[in-house]
C-alpha cells in the first residue's frame, strides 16, 4: 500500500489538516527534480522563503540549493505537527487531571463528607470530549445543554450530575432489587476492593449508575485519544522518513539522515520524554478505569480498554476504507461491475441501481437487471449449440461424435469471443462437455466411441500435459526474480549504459522490456518497465510525444518478448504440445531471437517516424545503483540460470530426465522447499492462465480424437489445394492476426495451432512445425488493439501526475 493511502487510512479525521501533507511534499520533490533536470546550474536565483531557524545550522555547511528549498517546506510541515501535538497533549493532560479530581470529589461527596453544596462542586462540570468525525459519544452536558460547551473545562462537571441534593435524593429512592448483579460481582471480587471506597463504585442508585457510565465513557474516550496522539507522532515521523528517502533517491542528495537526526528527532513530539509522558497519562487512565469500572483490577481494565480501542480502530478503518473505495469508484465512473446476474457488490453501501424502463407502444416495462447484452450473447451461443446438436437441418457431419465436437468447438469459440464469462470458466466447461457429449474415440477418430467413464479418465490425463509443468516452472522463476528485486536490479544496471540520446534510450528500454518478458512473462515485464521509466516520464512536458512513444514502445516490446522463449507465454507451450518432435530451447532461440530482433527494430523505426526522434528532450540518466547481491539473490540467480541451461541442453540429458517438464520441477522444489517462496506466492500464480491452457489442450485433444480435425483438414485442403507453402502460411498468419487481435493471444493458439499442425502434416512435403511456429509467433505479435494483450492494457491505463493518459485512443 502506498504511504499516502496508509496515512489516510490511519489518520484521525478531525486531525487530518494537522498531519504531514505527504502529497504536497511529493509534488515539491517532483518539481525540484524537473528543475534539477532542466539545468545543471547550482544557483537558480533568490528564494522568497527563509529557512527555519532549526535548519540553518543543518545546511550551513555547503548546502545545496535544492536542499534549502525543500527544507523550507519540511520546516513548515514540522512546525505544524509540533504545534498541534503540544496543544493536544496539554488538552488531554487537563482532561486526565479533571477526571481524576472529579473521581476524588465524587467519592467524598457520596460518603456525605460535605453537608451542603461546596464551591468546588458548583464550579465543576464534565469536560467536553474532542469530537470525532464518526460520531464518538458526547457528554451529557453537551447533549442536554448547548451552553455547556461554551464553559471553561473547569466549570463543566456540574452540568453532568446536577447538585448534591439530587444525588442524596437518588440514594433515598434506591431499589435494592436492581443491585443483585453488581452485588454478586462485589462479593466475588471483594479482595480487589480492599483499601478502596466500597460505596459509589458499587452502589446501584441512579446517581451512582449514571456516574459510573459517564466516567467509563469518558475514560475510554481519553484512552483512545492518548493512543491516537501517540500514533499521530509515529505516523508523522514515518512520513518524514519516507519523503526524505524519496527526495534523496530522486535528486541524489543525502539530506535524510542529517535532517532526521538534527531537526526531526530533537523536536519534542519525537523525543523519548514525550512518549514517556504519554505512557504515564495512559497508565493514569488505566488506574482510574480500574477504580471506576473494574473493581480495582488494573489488568482487567487494561484488557477492556484495549478491546475498546481495537473495536474503535476496526470500525474507523472500515468506514474510511469504504469512503475511499466509493470516492475512487466515483472518480473513475466505474462504481460497479456487471455480471450475468446484474450488479455485483452491494456490500459497500452503494446506492441501489435504478430500474431500467423499456417504453413501447404497448406500455412501459421494467427490464430486469440481469437482462444485458451479455445475457443475450450467452443465450444466443447456447441456442446455436443446442441447434447444432439436435437440429437435423444443421447436421454437417455424419458421425455423431464429430457433430457433437463441432457444436462444442462453436460454443467455446463464441464464449471466448464475447467473453460473456471469464475465459478460464469456458476452459473449465470443456472437459465437462467432452465427457457428457462423448466426443472421444480411439485411434485419433478411427476407433470406437469411448464411454463416459473412459472419456473422463482420458481427458483429465491429457489436460495436465508436460507443458503445464513447464508453465508452472516459468511462473516460479518469474516469482523468485520479481519478489527479490533481481529483475529490477539487472534492468537498472543495463539501462544505466543507455546514455541520454532520446532515440537510443527508447531502443534500450524496448530491448530490456523484451528481454524481461522472455523470463518473467509479458504480464510482469511491462509493470516492471513502467516503474523504471517513471523518472523520465515525470520530467517530460505535458502530452509530450516522446512519452507516448516510450510507453507504446515498452508495451509493444513486451508483446514481442512473449514469443522469444518457450516459457514466455502459454501459446508457446501449446505450440510445443502439438509438435511431434518439439523444438529444443537452442532451436527455439535460433528462430525467435532473429525474428524478435527484426520486429523490435521495425517497431522502433515506426515509433520514431510516428512520434519523432525526441530532439530537444533531455533524458535524466538513471543513477548508479550501489546495490550488492545478497547470498539469497545469488542462490536464486544460480538456480534460474542452471534451470535454463538444462532446458537448453534437454536433448543431451533426455535419457536421464525424459522431458523438459521434469526439469521445470527443480526450481519449484528448491524455491518452495527452502522458503524463498511461500504458499502465498504459489497461490498468487496466474492460475487463470494455467486453466486456460489446460482447457485449450483438452479442446485440441477432443477435436483430434473425435475426427473433427481430419474433417476440417479435408475441407481446408480442398480450398487451398494447389497453393504453395508460403500461400498457406500467409492465410494462417492473416487469420491468426485477426483472432489474436480481437480475442486473445492464447485463444488464437488454442484454435489455430491444431489446424496448422494437421495441415502441415498432410502437405506433399510435410512442414507441420513451420506452420505451427508461424501461427504461434503471429499470436504473440498481434497487438493492434488496446485490449490485445496485457502489455497494451497496462499502457493504455498509464497516467501522468495530473491524470492524463500517456496513450490516447483519440485520433
């Protein structure tokens, strides 16, 4: 969670204006970064604001101009924090003292020490507790008498309990039948009451009950505020550390340690004596609460007060969280998601959806919430599916299992195209329909029709193919590299040598994005690269063409990286699954590295032609990293490199390990067995991708087993008969581009790779692997729409500091 969100979540609403203004300081840091970046001069003119006295000593020895200007803002925030803390500490101290005094006087008055109304009684009244935004309980005085709030703190207790005459009257009219509960408690805990006044805190008359309840609420209030004041100090100190760390990182300065030690920590709220005083006040409150409400048991009082504090914090954070979510949703104009059942959510306090009305000449009808475009698409898909199964006029194939498999293929394709349900849900539907429709046959469509039990055993054995293990191995490598920052360290060190020429910097970021996508997937690579490129984007003018070029270059290069290694994307693993003799890693690299290199060069030239070379743009060099690898990082790097080397030499060690999938188990055992990765990391794998790939494999196996693949191949062969190999490949590439662009890269491979394999195998000069590789590379290279792959979706949603998108859909 970002610290700005953490600050908002943990702050006291009524004190919000007194906390560190972290967002403002962050904007100041970025503004100073732009000025530092625009000019190398150390003198930028006179500054209107003077330094605070506490910082003059700090910066007197050769201070930088940026430090001076930033410290002005830090000092202003620090002064605001210190003033409020001291004021609040005094107010709460007075509250504690007044409560203590009232407890003493209440005990004396109850014992009848004074016969008449004393001057002290007439002068006392309950102090008005600091009010909270979420409606903390107020005192009886403020609730019953609006003039009580205007009285001084030392004159408020009188309004709470009235005069002593009413107090004695309540004693005379006390009913013993109402005191059985407290009397039992007193008898059970009599030992703890020895040495205390056994009267007012045990009595059951109206005054005593009212007094105990009011004091209990008051002490809980004070206890909560004292703890919140302690949190106020800690939270602001943490904020100071974080903003100074950000400033040093961005400007290359060394202000953090000096300012924290010489300025922040010498201020009263952050000194040990301030914390000790708060602790003493808290202990006083605990002792008073034990006296009033816990029969003198301080341990029990501490438990009850902590429970009240925890409930208060949980309630408050839940309220703030809901408000933050609602604000964010309103700002994005996306308050709720739609599903087949209508609105989702409803548990966050959103306003109910207004009913939709359909006005017709026959009258006005209320449209149900579940009746949407998605519902119509689903209904139409199911209708076509049923008609293909049952309608004689739509029976295309003679064999029932072939016709059933064709209906299954049409249904899955329509659901994947429309995305009425999640893609992986459709994949989960595939084995169910394969079994219930009994589409499998023995011997690739030439033997008998399998029964449902036989089909279920067969299809589930096919779904967890060896390449699924390879996919999990790739996820494991990516998770370890990302979790321990190895990918970021390596990428940063490479980009340090890119220089400051805009066109070269663009090409360097594209190359690094492509390389990262090879190993940590094209889902994680753009996220990593967009975080690394932020210092450059922040220092560019608003709506700079170079910023658009950089963001698009990283996204497109990440897509290209998805075809470069076998574990970079699921479609590559699907391609290997359909090869009679799968390509080794060296062979794969021998094909994809030249293709990816040419593609990256073409994209780079296209971006330069479209958005310019970035002349006049000043690029801030990435600062040199002083990070040194730890032993754990070296171990992770060694395992990753070793696994990749074993994959590359798979043919040489095949007699020992059998398949690349077995080698993929090595990082899983080493990383999860040693605790480098945890079960939470395992749960965070992209399981939707895994099940999507498993469903695709199952569908492909069913299409082949039923005999549908041979029937489709015969149909296609009649259409392409006489075409050369390059013509057939061109048709597959064109169809693959369309499907991958408008649906999904993985779905394109699921649908087209089996057809390409069958067509290539039936050529006069068989070239199945050529057509499979062409189709697979095309699936990764399809990126013509913002929704064509995760890198594109990440790029289109990337915004600058003021909320403007770097890449726009407008022409």
